């Protein structure tokens, strides 16, 4: 079907002059509104102003421009004899192409100090209506909402290949565009009075960032989607500086590594393998932190993911270059560090920008067959005044600091989770076991002699005293756990008998 008349009304003017000029050169009449018409006329593209089509001026400060039968009749008409006769009877010309993108609502509400009045004025009405009308009638109308599509569409029109497949693809983009727009408005308005955490209907709009080579396994297809409403440093907003394309498992592990390392205030390094920390340490600088993290389990660290909460320097980059790592993520890198890391062509290097606290992403969403599980992210931190020492022996000041470090770390280990730490570094970890004493035995075996004088952290209470007894045999001197078991007294008694200080937090940290 030939394109004879096009409606062009865009907030994002990128590429619109070239697109309109190309259409005009094909003999297409361009109808436009306000700022778009002005832009095209100044560029020498012939334009029919919207008021000449509707016979009515723009009114209400531009709120009403295109909401008129001469516009929507032209867009929605089927090319059947019945509809075309009606158009002719009412002197309406069919519109064969609609190029519209909407008022910049997201950009407006992202501005500091934006008022509700400003936000409301940037809720587009006529634009989404034209987009939906054209998308509904995509069999007869080309709808273009993405400036990146302009040249493809122009080429298809020139070649006579603007067929059903292209029209359907453009319609799907259009409906996704308006759905995303409405979701952004809903989220903003919900947030004005304190957003309900779990609304009756949840609108989640994300944009595909990349199609991945495969998922967890080669026979599974996968893609990565970004949430444009999330601001702040995180995996979703990180920029890849070098290395191979990210995989599904890379992204999962990078997220786990970065979310753990951002928990610490002093320079820290984390090494993640299969979504569990196999190394973690705080130290005076990134290189020292990395070396101490690596000592925990250098075997598992091979092929792992490393994260920092500080700028990576050349010394730490040189240390990482000694073994095979899949990826590294950090707030920044100095120039020499980047040279070293980029020399390893397969190493994926990501940068997040300065850590300025948590992002505005409050929820965790997991898919199950037939639905979604949604919960608050576990961002609770230990408050020392709320900790309860339940044993006869009080932990020393140094032990208490170490216990807080251990509990912060164990929060990021798959349940059942046990960690053993000393001197602000991980020395043993038991993750994902079906019983807690099993995790404890794995952690103490890994720690070996380093468990003597170390502390143990548990993500949940001890159902029996066996974990305390295993810790005592390994030489652990202090334990931190939530408490709350009906057999707490048995565990406390075992700790007292072995001279172990034990602290209850009253807060569980399961991570399934």
C-alpha cells in the first residue's frame, strides 16, 4: 500500500528532519503539530499544519491539538469501500503513516525539584491516542515510535516492502511504548503519597538490553532487560569497558558480588563463584583486600567474578591478572589498572560509578511457574545496641566487630549458610546445604587452623547444639546467629561449656 499522507509529531526530534525530508521526496504529504512543524519548516520540509486538517486551532495551551475526527478518522479507517466512502462523505483524508513519540515524562520527573504541576503537564494524551489508533490499524497504517526505525521504514517504503511483518513489528513496539509510558506515570503518582509496596496490580516495564548467547545452560535461550526507572550504581546500570559479551551467569554473579561488596565502608574485595562468595575481605586498599579474599579459596576463585567498592589501582589489577577471572566490577579504575585489565581480552570489565548508597530498587522479584514472588530487598543492617549477648562470656571489642562483619557477609550466602571469618576476611564458608551442621562442617574444614580464634556467623538459628559443638572443635571463639530456636538454651549451654561468646541478633537472613 502506498504512503500518501503522514502524521509526524515528536518530542524527540532526533532524525525527524531526515525522515520527513525522505518522505516528502517520495511525494508524501507531511502533517505536523507545534514544535515539530516549526522544526520541519525551518529545515525546508513542506508541512501541512494540523489546524489546516482539523479546521480548529490548537487550544488549552496545546493540550488539544490532534483529538479530532479528521485525525483519528484518517488513522483508524480500514481501506474498505464502506470506510473510504465515509471518509469521503466527511472530507477526511486517510493517514498512512504516524510517527509519534511522547512527552518526556520520565525525563521530567527525574529532574531535581520537579513539581507535580510539571509532571502532570508532561503526561501526553494526544500522542498515545494516535499511537494506539495507528497500532490498532497496523494493517493499513505504519506506526513509528522509535527514531532508530526511521531509515528502515523509509527504505521499506522506497522498496515497496512495508508489508505485514514490518507493520506488525512496528505495532508491537508502539503498544509496548505506550504501556511503558503509562507504567511510569502510574509509578510516579503512586509514589507521591508513599507508594504502596505491593499494589493490587504491579506494572513492571523493562527494556531489553541484550540478547544473550544462552541462559544458565546452552540449550536455554536468554536475554537481559534493564529497568529504566532504577537510578544509582548497580549491575543494571553498569557500563562494560572491555572483554567478551556478558553471559546470563556472569550477570547473576556480578550482581551478587557487587551487592555484597557495597555493604562495607572500608576498601573491600569480593570473589563470587556460582552465586556464592568464595572470598571476601576488607583492608587498607584494593590490592590487599583482593589478596586476602583470594586466600580463602584460590581454587574456587579460578573462573570467578570479582567486585570492589573502591577504585581499582594497578597493583590490584596486576594481582587479578595472575589467574583466570570471568569479570570484574568496580566504581572505577585508574588508567594503569585499565591498561592491565584490557590486555586480558576475555576479561569482562564493568564500571558502576561512585558508590553513593543504595539504588531506589526496593524489591526483589522472582519468577515461578504461573506467577511472581515479590519481596523487599534484604537491606537491614545490624544495630549494635540491639545485639544480645546470651552467654556468660562477653565478646571482646575486636570479636564484636568481627561478628558484625561475619553476619554482614553471611547474609549474601545461600542458605543454609555458615561463614567463619577473622581479621575482616572470609576463611571458611558453607553454603546451600540441606542442614546447618553440614554447612558448619564444610566451613570449618575449609578454614582449618585459621578457624582457631575466629568467629562464626549463621544466617538462621541453630535447631540443635551440634553447630556450636562443631565450632568449638574447630577453635572458634565467638558466634553470631539470629536465635529463636526452641532449643536455644542447649546451644547457649554448649557455648558456655566451651568458653564461646555467643550473640543473638533477632534477625534471620535466609537466601534461597
